[in-house]
C-alpha cells in the first residue's frame, strides 16, 4: 500500500501507514472524490502514524488537524472503507 500527500507544502510518501496512537475524537463532515455530497465520520485530532519511507525504513510521525484528517480518510480508503 502506497500513500502520498502534501504535508504543509512538503510532499510525503508513506508505505503501509498504520495509526498506532490517536487522541481527541471529533465528528467530521467529509466530502470525497468518489462520492457525491458529504458524510459524517469519526476522526481524531492527533494521530501517530507508523510507516515506511521511500527507502523502506520504518518511521513514526505525529500529525494534527487537517493533515491528520486527510490521512485518516485515505487510510480508510486503503482498507476499503468509503468514509
Ligand atoms: Zn475519499
């Protein structure tokens, strides 16, 4: 599984991302390119992600706010969940 995104203007690539820590749940309203309209989803304000970088080295990184929400949305997709 490969996941790439823009983190505050910086391009990042993650292989096999996995959320290992999350805190402060909230209800989000999200739209999706593969759906029409928006749906409610439970998201976390802060997540710690374990992944492998381009050299397949294990890495950990904490994301918050909007970036964290995008990652949760995309990881859901990778697991076959549409929001
Ligand atoms: Zn989507």
